[in-house]
C-alpha cells in the first residue's frame, strides 16, 4: 500500500498515513481539521531498478543496425 504525507490546513500538523489509493483523505489526528496531501518524491527501490541491457538489443548490434 502507498504511503502519503499530509499537512493539516488548520493547525499545520504534518503526518504520514499508509492507505489504499481509493481511500479518502484522513482528518488531522491533532485537531480533526481538513488535510492536504503533500507533494513528495516517489520511493525508488530494487523493484524499480533500471533494466539490464547485457542480453543484446540495439547497443550490441542485435537490432541489425551497424554501430
């Protein structure tokens, strides 16, 4: 499940919540106010690693082009 960072529009409290994409935004745990999702960089782990190109492809000439 994705993790989201929120900031309360009333008291400015910042917190993190893990929930489904379709779930509605939570309320502030300190004051109960409305929150806004903060913009954050995506997490990149081993599952998002760059593909390996050691098995052929255009760079090795396997595509038929002269390199």
